[in-house]
């Protein structure tokens, strides 16, 4: 799968807060040239690999300046802010129309947990060229596009597999004051499990719950949109998880009341 870059704004070389961007849209003519595309939606780095490559291409009609960096989980971290055990090259480059650039990601062998995956984030910022001065449109808003994707470092010798990890999770119903308020997912394995949604069936009615990632050897709770009548026994649920290739896979399970 390919992932297009999400949008942020630049003014005088600095990131502009979203609220200011919205206000500016009413007074300036926006100019966006979001041509850069990143192959894939996640990166898996097996520990035995010497390096992993990520391809970035520009199918647009104008060149872009691209900056890439990793962080350890802070979405606001700037290049160089986070200490990560990887070298990413090139960190800054020009990408001409119809061209492809490969980023090389190399593990520095700084210590990381050997019994579970570690999670980092790859940031790719696409900065289009500055527009020529135009007297008919003196106020122009210049947009940059940023994408942020997960990087999973996977040690050798982990038990099971990433594909089987979602099926090993256990589920519990969470109640409060006699009402069902949420679902808890318990991940007993060493792999991250990324989910997009959960559908639980209560009294014959499906209820969709927004879901997210569950870390290795951890639990995470997901709230129902609104409290519902607590069921008398286990309930069936469906959930969708994302595999190593970015595909969405449907799975089924059942959840019981917490003891």
C-alpha cells in the first residue's frame, strides 16, 4: 500500500499551528503541491537485517525538498530531538518529478529489548518549491505535507508470529454501575497489535468501537460510544487489525465479563 502525506503549514520556514492555518485560509490563496508518496504504511526491521530501505517517489510535476527523521514516540519532536538507535540516510534531499529516492535505515546495535518489539516513528516532510511572485494573488499560503509511520524493530527468536498475535489476545467486558462501558484487549505476546475498529454485538445490535494499537505484554481499554445494558454472558465481537504489509484483516473473538 502507498500512503500519502498528511498536511501541515509553513510560514517563514516554521511550522504554523493548525488554528492559525484555518484562520489564514480565509485571507490567503492556498498553494499545495503534495506530490511525494511513501511506499507502505509501516516499516518492519528484522534484527538480522543489515539495513532496511523505504522508497519515496514524486509522481507530481514539480520538485520537492524532502526531510526525513525518526523519533521515539513524540509527534512534536524535530529532527535530532530524539535519541534513536538508527541511522537514516539521506536525511535531506531534493526529489525531482517522476523520480524515486530510497531511504536507508541502519540499526546501530544500541541495546534494545530482546523479548519484544520496539516501536519508533519515521517522519517524512515534503516541502514544495516557493511560488513565483504574482501581483494578482499577493497573499499565498505555502503548504508542506508530513507523513508519520510506525517502525517496528523485531528481535530474532520471538515466540509466535506477528500474523498470529491478534488471535492470541484475550478480551474482557468492562462495566460500571451495571452498564457496559468498554472492552479491554489483553496482548500476551511480544508483538504490537494495531487495530482500526471493533464491532461488538449486544442484544442483536452491532456497536462500532474505535480501536488502536495494543503494546506487547500489555492491556488497553476501548470505550463504547455510550454505555449499554450489561449482557448476561459472553458476547461476540469482530475486530480489524493491520498486518505487516498494511492490509486490514478481519478476525473474530468473544469477550467475557471481568472477574
